[in-house]
C-alpha cells in the first residue's frame, strides 16, 4: 500500500508540475496574446494579472523541483490547483488564458473539476494512504463552499444574464469623433478584435440611431445576434468593453472581423 501511495504521489507531482511548466511556456512564448486575452480586468487584474500569475507559476515549478520533502511539494501543488478551481468557477464562460494562445478555450465546469481532482490527489498524497478519503471529503466540501460563494454574489449582482453568450453573432464597438478614448481604442483595433471569438465591427456613431444604440456614451460596445438584435446592454469604457469581448461566445465560430465606418 505504501509503495502504491508513493507511486501515486510521484505521478501527481510530475503531472501537476508538467501542467504548470507547459502553462508557463505557453504564456511566455506569445506574451502579447496572453496579455490581450487575459480574462481578469480592473482591480482583480492588479492582483492576479498575467505577470503576477506567470511569476507565481514559475516560483511554484522551481519549488516543486527543489529536493525537499514530497508532502511539502504536494501541499504547494494542491494549494495552487485549489486556487485554480475557485478561479475556474468564478470565471466560467470567459476566455481561458492558462495556456496562452496554444490551447484557446473558455472556462467551464470541466476546468474546475479537473483542477479539483489534481488538488484532491495532491492533498491525499500529503496525508498518506489513511488520509485519502478524509482529504476527498474535505476537498469536496471546500469546492462546494467556494462555488456557493462565487454563485451568490454573481446571482445578486444581476449580471449573470446580461449577455446570452451562445447567441452572439458579432459585436459592434461604437466610437465618436470627439472622444479621445475612442481614438486610443481605434489605435489598438487589432488587439481588441483578437479578444473576441466572433467578428468585431467598429462603427463611427454619426447618426442619432447609432448614438441611441450606444447608450448615449462613447466608446461603447454592444453584442448582436444574427438578426441584428442587441442581446446585451451597452458596455461603456475600455475595461467594460474588454470584459464584454472576452465573455462573448459566437453562435458559430467564424474567423476574421469586419470594420464599418
């Protein structure tokens, strides 16, 4: 039993470190894309931005490779993947930048489950054979509480149904000639187009109809379905626009984007 537990612990350690190393390499190889598609914005990005997370992953990989007691290394790995589990639950539906542009995907419940399995296996290795089931139980309760903690404020905020991601056909970014923020946004058009998985159209709001669609403020972004019906409220400001672009999932994935003036 001890030999089997030792083999399992080694497998979890090697697999977990390999996943972190691959994530680290993917993000650094195409750093600009990693920065653009990073799902966090605002204050959370200052705490867990691409640079901070990449440095943290690098330190964890180094610590896991340094000759030290295996339980300590497994505990560190379990802590990291527990944090990943909570993050995957909180950002479900957003673009995942864990592996940069190498593996383009979005956070799903499957991501959270996979990270939780690694966390449980790591903590089970720390406790040894006799602690496997207690570790599983404690991890399950912890993940459940984390999910409830994430779902409760999300539900209270009333923003969970603001956008119907599966119905997005394209996103229109409205700009105005006298808006200096709009000029900055248009100068980075390629970067903003790369944030979404659907076509992004830039439109100069020259008519009253466009101004109304934009909510009367610029810059603004609105998601539309294939019939040209708005399916999201207007997102105002650069941070809100980036968040909308990262959340949008097209009804059918099509390459390219269209620009209209």
